């Protein structure tokens, strides 16, 4: 109940605040004025009065009194309503110290509630680690004071879950919200709006975790609750329709998504007017949907409306304005280059119609052909259609990247096979770094793609040089190692045996190039379990390296280490120890090698009788 206030003697809320503050008013009158101002959403007036109350309490009771703590608490809430989160945090921090001193650090109704509000203040300021820490303090206080099933505990769990989500721990966020949901269902019943709010948040978490079916089910439940509680045209219904529509879209039901988003748009337009910022959200979502479905003209209409609204509401530099501006620019470019747009969507039917209608198969948008876009995005069926229609297989973009380089970066083997079938150039290099498709595939760990490229390179080299040329041996060596990385050691052995024979004929049996091949071939026999053959090859490699580099060269140390490990596999412990000790004694700059050798020595079993 409001105390008597001179509301009939003033023209507006500002004058009322000034009149009351200038008069000799009681605490009760000031508190009553705050209630009145809050009821008419005069947040700035509430702050002004709460600041006056704080000053009065400090004069009367002292700056560290419990009365000042209470005044700080309510002032913090007023700052929150006004959107001043820095002041909200600062006054609550000061209030917390007083509350803990006056009431104890475990007081559920006062300290825990203040901690919950303080956590929200930190969250509003973007300090989610601090938000989490403060809420983690509040949760056990509420649980001890009110029980683990209280609705206040559910509120803190919801806030804490959101904090974990903002920190990227969505599994923890899910667990917190599931617990809050169970509490709210027991406290309010399964059809209460508070339950629907938790379901909405939980649906968002399942979306992030990749469970789109679960996300849809949560949003379906929330929608039904909101419709029963508020009617079909409430703004809470519109918000849930947007979330639910996006869930259907992720599950592939674009028609259902469109229906949901169009309903949400209509509700928000009736509630807020056609130019309100809240209307822009369903507009932008509808723009994205139409863009994905290939209706760029309709997408441009929706994006254009959303952009105009956000630009008026927030200005041209706001992130929402700029984001939708980028989308609008994108669809306008797609309308100018429809073949590229259809390629990006992977829409073979639309592309067929465009090509049948005379679209240029090698038209360039920002320097890239449709084939390059298809390869970059992994649309193999689209790439196949473009190649069948005569697309240039080696048409590069502005940076000198060809379609083959693009697929070697992403790694789809079927796309590499397709381009190689159409005689893509495997030797071409990018401008600047000079990377070949093979180097790009290896840098990105796409060994199957590298194998295909090397197989093609081998065929080219054999035709160009003949089967026994040293260049062929190099390709055989690389191809063999690729097979080894893929686990096909028999195939690797065959490639390296061929390379060894070529190098021996070309360079002689004692050439360092032969030693390199012998070492790789020895590694292969380790994986096939033939350790005697492994030792034989390493011994040959060792003799070549000692003659070529001298007995104390790091390359010799590496081969000594390999040979020592092979002897260990054969059970020749004494020989292994001698080889590893000799390797370790060679002066080397490579500490990693020394560490490996020490570990190998330490792993040897003791000599019998020692």
C-alpha cells in the first residue's frame, strides 16, 4: 500500500521525485515512491530515490550498518532495471560484505539471494567465469537453507547453467537445466510457464550439443504450455515458434520451419508494430530460410526489412545491423550470379535448369568458378555435373588455387578421384607459397587424397621418363610412405622394393639415396614382423652412411638406433645395447634423438648372469 504522496500536485514523475526529495519525507514515503515509480516503469526515478535513501541511511546508521546493506541491495536492483550493470555490480559487492558480516555467510534469504543477483550482474558485464563462481557460492547456501528441491534452487541452477553455457561447457549447462526442470515440474506442475521457460533454454542447449530431435521435443512442449497459458498470439509464443522452427529446419523440414517463422513474424508485428526491433529477428530467420531454399529474391526482401529496422534501432555500426547487411549483400550477389548460388546450396536440379537456360559454366564470381565453389564446399555431384557440361578443371581463383587444390585442403577422396579422372593438373602450384595439391593434402593430413595424387604422379612420371628413371623412384618412395601411413605395409614394401632397385641401378649400391630407401624399407619389415630382414636392411644402410658421412655423424646415430631396436626384437640384447650405446655416444644437436635412445636402452632386459 502506498503512503500518501503529492501526486495530484505535480505534472510528471520527475517533478514528483523532486518534490518528495525536497520535503521532509520519511523512509516509508521514499520506499512507497519507489514502488509507485517502478509500477509505471520510471527506472531513472527509482534510482534517484534509492540513492537518496542510501545517503539517508548512511547518515543515520553509519556506512557499514545492516540498514545501509539493505539500501545498497535495493539500489543495485534499481541500477539493474536501468541497465547500468557496472553500478549494479559495485553496490552489490559492497552490500555483500555488509550482509555476510551482519547475517553470516550462509544466510539463504539474504546472502544467497544477493549472490544470485550479483552473479547476474557479472553475467551482464560478460564476466561469465566470475558469474559462475558467484552462483556456485549461492547454490549450496540455498540448498542448505531451503532444501535441494526449492524453486529458488531451480532459479540458481538455471542461471548457473547459462553461465556454464556461455563458458562453452554445454554438458554441464544441460545437467544444471535438467535438474532445474525436474524441480519446477514438481513445484509448479508440468504445464506451468516457468516449466516452459526452462524447456526453452534446455532446447537451446540440446541444439548446441547436436541433438536436434531432443531440441525440437523440448520446444514443442514449451510451445504448447505457452499457448495454453497466454494464448496463441503472445510474444512468448512467438519466441518459442522461432526456436522450434529453427529446430525443424535443422532436421530438414524446411516447410515446417517456414510455417513457424511466418507465424512468429505475424505475432510480433501485431504486438510491437512492423518496425520494431523484435520483428527483425523472425525477418532475418526467414531471410536465411529463403536463401537456403534458393529463393534469393524473397530472401532479399526479408533481409532488407530486417536491415532497415535494426539500422534505425541500433545504428549502422551495430553487430546485428552489420550481420544482416552482410547477408543482404550476399543474396544480392547471388541474384547476380545464380549459378554460384545454386552451386553453394548443392542444388543439382536448379543448376541443370540454369545451364540448360544458357548459364555460363565457367562464369567467375570474385575470381572463382562454380566448379571451384563446388569443390571448396564438397558438393561432388555438383562438380560432376559442371565437368560434364564442360567446366574447366584447372580454372584457378584469384589466389591461384585450382579446384584440385581446394578438395585437397578439405580431403573428400571421391572429389579428388573425379578431378583426376578429368585430368586435373597435379603439378600446378599456388601463387605465393608455391604449394602443390600433394603438399596441401599432406599439410592437412589427407593421406588418401595424397595417395591418389601420387598414384597419378607415378603414372605421369612413368610415361614421361620410363619405368626405371630416378624421378620414378622418388615418386615410388613417396607413394610407398603414403601407403605405410594408411596401414598398407605390403603395398609400401612393394613400392620401396621397386624404388630401391631403380636407385641401385642409377646411383650404385653404396649411394646415400640408396641408404634412405633401405631405411624406409627396413621400417616396413618391422610392421610386417620380419625383424631379420629389418636388421639386414638397416645394416646395409649403416655401412653406406658410415662410408659417406663418417662413423660419428648424426645420420649414423639414427641408423644405429634403428638397428639396435631391431636387434632387441630378435632377442639379441647384448648387440642391441652395444648399438644403442654407440649411438648415444655420438655428439648430436638433436636432444629428442638422445631421449629416444636413452628410453630404448632403459627398456632392454638385463643380461642373464649380470
